[in-house]
C-alpha cells in the first residue's frame, strides 16, 4: 500500500532521527568487522544501542560468536590428535 513502510524492527524507524542509530544491515557488517579490527568508539556505541533495541541482531551476534568458537576448536583438533 502506498504510504506504508515495512519495518523489521523499531531501530529502522528511529534510524533517521538519531545519529548513533544503525540499520540491521549496518550492524551485521559491524559485528563481522569487529572480528578483524577494533571498532572506533562511535561504532561501538551505535552497536550497543542497536543491540538493546533490536531482537534479531543479538541472535546474529551469538551465532557469529558460536561459529568463531567452533572454528577455534576445529583448528586445534588436528594438533590434539598428533600427540
């Protein structure tokens, strides 16, 4: 319908009004970037604000952390069997 905007979470509606607000797409990119580099303070704050408001992004963050942990265990798997 014309004039109706689909919103996946409250963050996207607030995003245009507040400077630290990020979209879910931007936050997923920050979560992944955080694996490779330290985020600047503004990005860290934006990430925290978004995680408090959004339901989906904390789930994605937990999934990324689970994958990182699993990859660390997998890398060490061969080293444990060689001894």
